[in-house]
C-alpha cells in the first residue's frame, strides 16, 4: 500500500481550490460577435512568483503563444501569471501574431509590476486570424481588476477558455502524505482537433507544494504521457496544445525527486490529468460513445501503442461504433496495418468481458452480446496479442455525421 492517499473530485472550482492562486474570467468579444455575455479571457494570477513548467504541441506549426511560452520558460523558472483567451488561436499569424502574444504578456506584466517573461499566454480558437488587440487589452485590464481567489472566479476562468466545449472541465485532488495535506487542481478545455501528443487543448494545473521547475517538468512529462497523450477524438494534432503546471509553495511541503512527496505529487498530477483527459474525450464534438481501447500481451510498449492508435484513428472503426455495429474485422484490419509484426492466430479480443476472438477464432455464439456492448455509451475493448508482457491503452470516441456537419465550416 502506498504511504499516501489521493482523493479526486470534480465537484470543485478548479485552480481556485489551491492556496496562492487568484483567477478571473471576463468577456471582451474576441469572436467579434457583438456578444459580451460569453466569457472569453481568463487570468490566473499568483500571489508571488511561482515555479512553473510546460508541455507543448509537437506540431511543426506552432502558434505564437506556444512559441512565446517556450521562450519565456527557457528564461525564467518562476511565473507571476497566465493569460488565456478563447475564440482566436493566434496561430499561423506570423510576426504580427508573435507581437500580439508578447503584447498580451506585457499588458499583464505592467498591471502586476513584473517582467513580461514572468507571464505566460495561451490562445485557442480559429486559426489564421489576427487577435483583436484593442478588445483583448480591455479584457486584460478588467481581468486584473477582478482577479480573486474565489470559487466563483475559478469557475468563470474555466468557462472563459472554452471553444466548442459544452461544459467546463475542472478537477481537484486532495493528497494526504505522512500526515500532511496538499492540493493539486486543474482546469482544461478541449473537444475537437484532439490527437495524442496533445490536442486543441489547454490545461492549467496548480498545486500548493514547493517544487523547482525541473521537478515539476519531470512529474508533468510523466503525467501527460499517461493522460493527454493517450486520447484521440479525430486524429488531428493542434498548433496550440499547452499544459502548464505551477506550484505556489503555500503548503510549505518540499517536493524533490526520489522522495515520497515527489511520488505523491506525481501520482496526484497524473490522476488530475487523466480525469481531465477523460472529460475532454467525453465532450468530443458531436460524439455519442466513449471507448477505451486496450492492447495487451504486446512484445513492447511501442507495439501496443501503435496498434491502439491505428484502431482508434480508423474512420471505419469509429463509424461502426457510431452505428453500434460490432465489426471486429475492422479492428483486426487496423491492428494489422499498424505493421508491428503481430500474429493473428494468437489474438484474443473482448468487448467488455464478452469474447470476440480466441486465438484468432471468432466466437460467433456471442454475436448478440457484442451488439449489446457496442450499443452502450461507454465500453472497453481489449485486444491481447499474446506476444509479450507489455500493454497500453487509449481513450477515443465514435464518429458521427453530426461531427462532419459541425466541422464543415461556414
């Protein structure tokens, strides 16, 4: 048994649960819809400069905010604030986009009397359009006035970063370790353009532990690899993916590698990321089903993951799930074209706990039960290659005609 306990809850206000964080969510009509009822700019303000680390999209085409944050985190180990907007990704906007991202940081920094490298910026929304900086500047001014460590403001901030999401995504973990308590909490957005090595997603995670930038980065990299890099909705990788973790040190608990507090922090961070990742998948654009795809008995983790991705990104597979069709042949085909050297004659396959294949032989007597399983809103598919001891899993969704209609553009 681990020498610590982690209690997870989504009945919370996200980062407002963490001591040392103040938040705001305001409306400034970034979408140019003449709509001041929709929140679209969030501010996360730290009580004092705090250690931070980030993980970003691996897309060769990176948005201006991503490039800005990578540069800032390479120059400073602590930050004082994060400013984030929805409605405009500030991606593929050239030098002007970089200036806009820098100006957003500078505007916040001026309000806090800190250097602009102490501020990180995130954007999400439509690609290829300039930021309406006059509106954004007014929004930042208002957010600086409103920022407070209240539950209401925590929820407003979580709402302000949403795009095609239908609901806010917040999670909190309370950790008891060696008689001492600390908190890890986060908020995220994401519903479309979701494929591992992150997605059109933003995620901000705060904790009250005391940790260095390198320690946070070590824990965060692990957590992301087991959560956000294990989901896919539509197979598209974004230009703006960003996960930021910040530690306020308010609990006084020092977290260093190779200690029980590090393990507790890393596990809590991973648990929060996994829950947020599941919320992103469940809120996928016009999806009707959430599927966990597990590949076991692989000769390597790489083989298991490659097969998972091939199956989860197959349009034929996803379409059959939408139609509640237990078309296992499409899964076997996708596993095969991953070209990892599997042996179909050794393959076992289960829909939930219902056998579909045993040693490559169809279990047709269970056909009615297969249909019942894939008619559910959530189910698990387990493929055992019987080649080794490695396993991986991904969360994914079906694909509906409503998804196509939603994403067909203007």
